[in-house]
C-alpha cells in the first residue's frame, strides 16, 4: 500500500462548463499521529452509497482513522470519516461532475438515520431511514421527481420469512423490479436456504414463491 509524505494531497479536477457544477478536487487533511495513504479502487466499496473508486485517507496503525475521500479520474465521488477502522458521521456519494448523489449517517460503522438518493440536478430518487443498519419505516421511490412506489419496511420485517437454525433472514430491494422487496433465508456463505418470498404491496402480504437448499432452487 503506497504511503505519501505530508498531511495533504490535492489532485486537480477539470472544471465543467455549461452551468454544471465543477467536480470537487481530492483534498485530505490528516491529524498528527496519522498518515495519509492511497488505496487503488477495488476493495473500498460502500454497501449503502455504492462508492467505487480510489481511496485517500488517514491511517493510524493498521486502521483508517480520520477523513477519507473516494475519487475517480481526480474528481471526488465520495467523502466521509473513519474512527478506528469504522465509518462514522456523515457520508456522501457525489456525481463526477459535482453535486450530491446520495448520503447517509454512520454510527460505529453502521448506517443510522435518514438516507436519500438524488438524480443529477438534485431531484429525489429514493428516500428512507436506517436503524442499526436495517431499513425501517416508509421508503419512497421516485421517477421524474414524482413518487412511484412506497414500501413500509416495518411491515416487511414483521412479515419476514421463517428461517431454519444456522440461517438468517434477508430483506432486500430486487433490482429491476420497480421497488419490489424480496425476503429469503441464507447460510453464512450467502447461499439461499429455505423460503424465498416477495412483498405484495397491493395485497399487503408476503407471498412465498420459491424454496432453496444450499443455494439451489428445489421447486
């Protein structure tokens, strides 16, 4: 892992024109007792903000501790802070051309509080809240600035599938399904094992449609 001397690194980012906000340059300031480090893109992904890019951050011993910036092509695409290796405080993802794309708060490495995702131009795409890393309450999904789907996660959790010992329930938005939520049981290695259901918002109930064993569908 390359290390850089000094307390600050600034990489110039090309400004955009035509009324689009200029990309924010990479700027990291580390406290005394920490060292500025650079990690190439690959392992620095964020499960809530979907940040994928180079990481410049402050290292204390073997753990990240302090300001951290994710970048791509010299422009900031994410920013936050670490405390003893865990994400804390306000974290945000940014568009490469500038402007906030999504943001969330962390407490001791876990998502907590209001989450929002925006489209270019600042309109809403998705809003909701986390408690201890789990979606709670009503989440709203938008298209063209207008709400198109609302899901009550409190009802989802109450209706969660029943899992066998050694497996755990998962609740997740299904990609390309217009906000439909899936619930299933999985082993620690991620293999689906047991029932798989989807939440029917119209009927306000969980519908079991598939069953798995050791990652393979059996019905």
